């Protein structure tokens, strides 16, 4: 634990001590990742429910910085069922993207590491625990079984290569059928048409800067779908787009999901997008899941004060208000989290037990779960 001066800064000596400790931890974890010829039995696992595409189980992903350890994801547990869309919602910095990057093993290493928990990926005939899969095996899983549509298409496409070459490369790298160059090009053009690009032959020869934001986002989706993955992670796929294009992209994702029978993990802080797209909703706050359930349950009966606050801060068509609600206060420092409920200092619905330890998960229905002391009394008999 870092000792701070009263002015709020770390001394050089303290910072060096933290760096030394961090190097020890990260080099040990890196050794595990970089091992070669690891027997498959080491990372084989069993799905708790074979109808799930992915199961996150008590996931802890930390960033080891010179100022201390940032607990970006701190014990996250939820499932992504096969053929369904799970919306992960929460404010910026709550750990949504880090959860998805943990599944792809794309955390910024060596600082970013999964330190505890399991991520079970269903491959059909077997299941892998992603947290134990070595780097060389991960390269065959990314693209084929899971892929990601990144938040900002301009920074995800290489500005010096033509669009066609970039999509071709994805197909060629994961090609199991021995396709010729002509076959790969034909597949790329078909993918570009599939994502609603009318002039697919022309776009194939263009550079990223020649396309609009919506077109680039479509190219990113085409790349993500190139190998018909089992799970698609869409990390805020519509933030850079205007409303009409946003609706088209969401329709496109929904249709493509059904075409290739895959699951979508949709990360956003737009509740409107969640309401339209998601079958299940996971609400995250400060690296933890505070509430989860079906979309109907979350929207009809939001139960955690944070979810209620999020709902209240959204404008409603036909309802006139002078000022939109905003949740008071700010998120606690991720390096020095409190030992009580993380939302307590911002909560306007506190009860007596709130000053106790972090609340455990309470089931309001078989699918609806919430971590809040307000529901402890109805579970007193258990």
C-alpha cells in the first residue's frame, strides 16, 4: 500500500519500491504467458453451462503502475449465452473495456495482467480457460472464435494500407481451407457487401482516410466477422457515428449475429442502444458488477441505486424537465478503493447496513441479481 504525503504525492523512494514490487509480480505472470509447447490439458476446462459462449468467473484484471495497483476489474462474474446479446453498461472507467480486453488477452502488458479468476470460452467440443492460455495458442483463437469491433475505427485501421489489403490479411492469417489470392479477394468483397457497402469494389482499393466514419466502422465490422467468430465484442461500436448511421450499424450487427449464429458482448454507456439490442444487461461500477438481469428486468425494475440514477439521467421523449438528473459525487480512486460499498459516498438511498463490508449479491429472481444492502432484509430468512 503506497504511503502518500499530506500534499498527495508519492516520494521518489516510495515510487521506486512500488516499481520493484510490480516488476517482480509482472515478470512472473509474463513467464506463464510466454511459455512454448504448453500441453492443452493445462488450459482445458468445463463450461458450467454448455449453453453459454463465454463465462466470466470472479475475474480480477489489475494494472501495476508506479503509483500503485489499479484494480480495473475487481471480481466480475457474468455469462454470455450462445446466440444472445449481452449489454455491458456503466460510466467511463468502470472496467467495461478491460473486461473485454481480458477475454481477448489484449491488456497492455506487462503492466496489465489478469491476476485471478477464470474466463471459460466454449469451443463447441471443448472449453478453454482463457486466463491460462499461452500467447502462441491465443493467436489461433482470436479471429476464429472471438473478435472485437474497436471503439475508434480510424485508429484501428492502418492509414498506409488499402482497405482490401487489411481485410485480406485477416482472412489469409486464419485461413484453414488453402484459399487462393482471388478467393480471398472475392471473400473480402462479399464481406464488404454484407456490411452494407454498396461500392465494395471501389472501397476495396481505397485508403482509410478516403472513407467517412460510418464506412470505416463498417469495414471494422467486416474484419471482425471475416472468420464467422462464436463471440463478437462490440466496444462502443456507434459512439463516433451520427444517429441515422448508428441505427443502421445496430441493425447490421443484429442481422449478422443471426446469420452466423454468434453471441454479441455489447459495451456502451448509451441505455437506448442497450434497450434496443440486448437480451441481458450487466451494470458495472468501479470494476464490479452491481446489477445484472434480462433487459426487461433491468428496464422495468432497476434495483441498484446506480442503475436507478443512470435511468433517471436519460432524457425521455414527451416528458419535459427543467434539468436532467445527474448522479452526485465522483468515482472512488481505483488505486485506493474503500472497504465498503463503492457507491456509498454517492448514494442517495443509503440504509443502516451500508457502512458494513462490500454487499454480497442478492437474487431478486432467477436471472435478476443485485449487490445492495437495501435488499438484505427480504433475504433475512435465508
